[in-house]
C-alpha cells in the first residue's frame, strides 16, 4: 500500500516475504493446468517438473553413491544396522535440503522394506513432497499476480494433476525441435526415390 501526504511519501509492505518467481518447468505445468482438455498432458508436465526439481535439488554423485551403498548393505550380515549406518554416513555428506529429507525418509522406511525397495520408495516420497510444495508455490505466485480465487482453482487443478502423475518413473523429456538454421542444415534427411 502506498500513500502520500503533503510532506512525505511512505511505502508499506503488508507481506512478510516476497514470493520467488516461478521457474520455467513449473510455468509450463501451470499453463497446462488451466486447460481441461489437456489433463493427461498436464499430469505428465507436472511429473517432468517434479523430476527436474529433484534433479536440481540432489547432487547426482551423492545420489549414485547412496543407491550403490544401500543396495550393497543388504548383503551384510547385520542387515538393518548396516543399512542405517550407510544412511548415517551419507547424511553426513548431504549438502542440499532434498538430500537431508531423503535420508530422513530412508531411515523411517529402512525397518519395513528391503534395501532394494527403500531407495525407490523414499525417492517417490521426496518427489511427492516436492510436488506438493511446488503446487503451493505456484498458487502463491498466481495469488500475487491475480487473485486468491484463481490461486484456489489452480491449487485444486494441480492437486488433481498430481493424483494422476506417476512419480515413480521419470517421463521422457520433450524433444527440442531444430531452432536454428545451422541445426537444420546439419540434420540428415531420409528420402526415398
């Protein structure tokens, strides 16, 4: 709210924080969420955006080491103790919030599942949480730009998309079309005469 008097101009903020702008992969999901005819494509785009967010939120070398060491811990004599030791060791190497969260979920599910299953289950749980958080972020961005009614509609549509999205298997990335003339020239053509 901005108001002025004859002697001064004062700017007041009525919010506690500024909402960060949506990243490209989430903007695509928001765009598709508003189209009723594109619900399947929207769910696929939401899954793509979620996987993109998780890839950026976890270092690949850390994730690879985690999967390898937990899989090998299943062959140890002491089973669960070995798996928990691996999780503790890798939590000590974690640097990003999603890495720490994955370790927390792994620790909780280590008692119920085999080492082969716990990583897969924990990754899906982290993706689910990541998607839910991103949906809320998208809704806050829409509320800031438009109004709370549109934000509520987006939240409902994206939550429905999430229930249809498969977060267990990474969807194929979209193919990029040739954008520049150099790419078109270098492309091979298949002609039949």
